[in-house]
């Protein structure tokens, strides 16, 4: 992915080296695969820990924290990708009568951090909090992607960020809040099915971003696109559950199968039209 000379975003909050105060919530222990299940169940985690004790306390500097050159490079890269999503979605909203696009803030942190959705932890993987319109990422997650799933490459990492921005687009358009309101009234099985639809749409929106990133900046080649497809193929619920426990339980899926995630990402890349991504209205068999 060609990013030389590209601008960085001004909507980045760097909390690396700070430890968030307050009660820890939703810890998944040190099991990397389960941590990946949670991201890779990625997206808006507000519905997961909305009722966890709200954050509090002051952030304190971690005296031992020293960012590596690789971490700094990933920070710059992430800021450039966020800037790209700002350029793409701002133009798309303006061109399609959707009003003014309000960009989210990217929070870089290490370990734990406070959010308006509760206490965030690195073990959760990247997530979006609609309550504060921020997406959160501990950059060490990219190393876990590479080491545990073999999902590597700058465009695979860009897809992760674009997926979370996709949840922000859903929030701006009202889709996310409507879905959460419906999920609150559903039983667990129906709520999971609605979650799958929301996550697949975020994948689709990541693909829409890629469509225009390529058109606007000529920054992608076939290898980049294959990286993103490869990443989508190893973050399906079925793949991850089989990797973690040897079998998959369809009723517990919250993000879709590997095939579904690849399909919707590719559809977004190919069409560049958010009207083609109404996953909420489709029957399960159409996903």
C-alpha cells in the first residue's frame, strides 16, 4: 500500500504509556485466541460492556513504557489510514446527499484505557465506542494478528481500522443505534443474528472505503486487496471458534462466517455503493 507523502489525521489521541484508572472489565485473560475472538469479533463493543462499571480515576504514566520504532511506524500508519477514511467518507457523504461527515477520533493506548462505554482492554482487540465516537486500538494487536492468524500486511491492518470506522459510519447514519435498540429487546439467539448483520455491514463499508481509496489515490494493487481478503477469511466466527476449541457453534456467531466476511468485504470493494450493503434487511440465507 503506497502511503508515502500522505497526510496524517488530526483526530488521533495518543494515550500510549498511560494506564487508565477505574475498575477493569470484561477481561479475557491471557489467551490470545480468545482475545482475537473478541476483536475479531471486533466492532462496536459498547453493547458488550455498556453495563460494566463505568470508568473512573486518573490516567498515570507507565514509567517503563518506551515505544519501539515498529510501534511508532504503526502509529503513523494508523493515522494515515484514518486520514484516508476521512477523505473518502467526507467526499462520499457530500456527493450522495448524506450531509457532513463527522470523523471519529482514533485512540492509541497500551494495556487498558477509559472509554464512555466502560473500561477498554487490549485483550478486547480494536473496538468502536459510539458513546464517545472513538475507535480504540492497542497497536500490539497487529503483532497478534500476524503471529496467531497469519494475517499480515499493511492493507490487512488498514482493513481492521476501516472496519471500526465502518461502525462509526453506521452510527452516523443511525443504523447502529437502531440495531442496538432492537438487540436489547431480543433473546440471545436473535441478538447474535442481528450482530452478524451489523458486523458484515461494517466489513462492507471497509470495502467501500477501499474502493475509493484505490480510485482517489491509486495506492492499492492486487496484492493489497488479497491481504484484506486473506484477513477476512481468518476472522470468521467459524474459523476462530474451530481454532480456539476445535468446533464451531453457529448459534453463538456474532460476526459471520469467513465466507460471509470475505463476500461482503469484496462486495464493498467492487460496488463502492453503500446502498448495496443493507445486510439488516436480508434473510439469513442471503447473507
